[in-house]
C-alpha cells in the first residue's frame, strides 16, 4: 500500500464496498422514512441491537452530528424525528447516499467530507448529539477523536457510539481458533497489513475496552450507560460472544 495515508485507503475501500452493496451503505427506504416521521423508528450503533429510546436526548430542533455516519441510514431517521443534521464522512459514496435520500424526501442536510482523525471543522459547543456507529476500528488513535467530540458538544450534549472491542481481530476467518494477539496494528506490523489486503478489509486497528472508554473519560465525557452486542453473522455471533459495545455518554455542565 506504499506511503498512501491509511485514511485515504479506507475512504476508497468503503466507496468500493458501497458500490458492491455493503450493508452499512444501503440507505433507508422511502417507507422507512415515512414511518420515522410518524414516530416508528429505531437505529443501530452496533450490528444487531437497537439503541434504547431512553438514550436519545430531545430531538425536535436538536443539532445532530453524524460522525463517520454517512450512508443514509441514521441521519434521515433523525431528521424525520425533528433534528437538524450534519453528517461528516470521508467516503464520497456514503455522502452521496445522504444527499440522495435528502433529495428524495425533500429535506436539507449539511454534508462534510472530512477525515475524523483530524480536528473537526466545527465550532465549539455546536451540537446537542453526536452519533457515531462502529467506525473507530478504522482509526489508529482514538483519544484525539473523543477530545474533538467533547469540544463540539454543548454542555449536557450526548454521545452515542458503537465500539469494536477487538475480539474479531484475534480469531481466524472461521472464528474457531485464536490465531493472533493484540493489538492489531497494521502500521506497526506489515504482516497484518498483508492479511487485510488479502481479506479486502481496508486498514483496521484493534482497541481494548480500557483504551476506548478510558480515553473517552479523559476527554471529559461522562459515561451514562452501555450494552454488549454480537456479530450479525458467523460463529462468534451464534455463540453469543460479545464483540461490540454501544455506549451513551454526555458532556458535563449545564445543558
């Protein structure tokens, strides 16, 4: 993969996955959007378990940032629920899906193509809610992202995020044997980069629960609740072995 930044590799990989019918790149239907306008909706941060309704702050008039949340899945639903949505994603195909749904349904959305490993292009205290489905497995260093999330959230603002706990990185393709340790870092270990190239996995990184949640807390966010989730397919999921966390946190201070 040479000297090309891993972030650019991932953006191009996801663009291709979307063209090939990637599950997380399939926008909501018109019927799903209409149901959401009537209050009938759910969202996923992780593969299988919907976010509890009690986790959402009041959405009518709320300013929402979809962080690495392109694809026309979360933002249309939250818009239908009354929020003013901005989506940031590095994949042009994911943002095009957002624009297509907005055009189809007749609403406005702010789309920002940017790398979430860099400072976010928003002012301090800009959002009431940041929603971030599983995506941090595509970045090497988590803590700067949480610091930026804390910066752009208003006091009392909510973060909803899905996290990969690293279990998927230690098993073989059949999910029957433990074949490698952690961390899974293809920048540090070129052999792991070769594995990802063979599997068409983009460039991915493992993060422990301690790293993910510890850095969230150090960024000044307050942990409210969490739940486990499993893979949507494969042996680990069938055995009920958790490999993801969904987390609700908020920024301290008066709302």
